């Protein structure tokens, strides 16, 4: 399920909670008013007879909406992160250039893209957003330090370090030690691929 669809579903669920909670609150309010009116007509207090206070329905409605909405926001990235991988696999299976003459049967969604069959496909277009945010500054400014990369990508120090290490293992970049940091360069293959 992609992020937009899951956001819509959770939004509809929260809206349904507000509608049901509002209806129950209104019904309880009307019941309370009817009992009070009946008590005033009889000249006695009917306080012990009436049902649940409508404010309890309002409180529980907001609490339920907050728990569901807040819980979803807490797990949203984990829940939809697999969609980024599925989306990148889908993009790998489709040619980047619609006029490409490569047959679709050559590419399977489980495999990495074959550069010989689709030379126009850019590596950056096939990567998840966080890896792309790390690689774009490296390609545009070869030799960027890891500290500058952290500032440009707005990621934490550990996130930049982990992502750079993963991209280095996959052969998309390489690092050279400089003092307490690294200078990062795109791999030759990546640089050539971006020129096409």
C-alpha cells in the first residue's frame, strides 16, 4: 500500500470516528435535555436517572482519534517504507525512456536493471528518496565531505554514515579519509551513467 492510499484510509477512519462520536454526543445531549425537561415538569430532580454525560463521548472521541492518528504517524514511515522498495522495483521494470525499444520481457521486477537493455535509465531515478538525497550532492559536487553532505541532506550524522556505507558497498561511490571526516566521490560507473 502506498503512502497516499494509507494516509487516505487512516484519514477516513479518523473522520468516521469523529462522525460517530459526534452523533453519540448529540444523542446523549438530547437525552440529557429531555430528562431535565421532564424533571422540571414533574417538579423533581431527575439527576440520578439520566444517562452518560455527553462530554464523556466527546472526550472518548478525541482520545480514539488521537490514538489512531498518532499511532499511524508513529509507524507511517516503517509501514510505507516497503512501498518505496516496491516502487523502485516497479520503476526498474519500466523503461525510463518511453521510446526505448527494449522489450519488457528482458526485465523482471525481482532483478536489478540490466544496463545493456536500458542504457538511458539513470541510477538516481531508481533509488529510494533517502539514497537519492545523499547521492545527488555527491554527483553534483564530487569530493564533498561527509559533514557537508549531512548539512545538505538534513539527515542525522548516523543516517548519512549508514547510507553512505551502504552505497559504497554497492559500488555507487567511494570515500577517502581526510582528517576526522571523509571526502566522498561518485564511482566511475555512476558518473558515466549520469552522463547518458
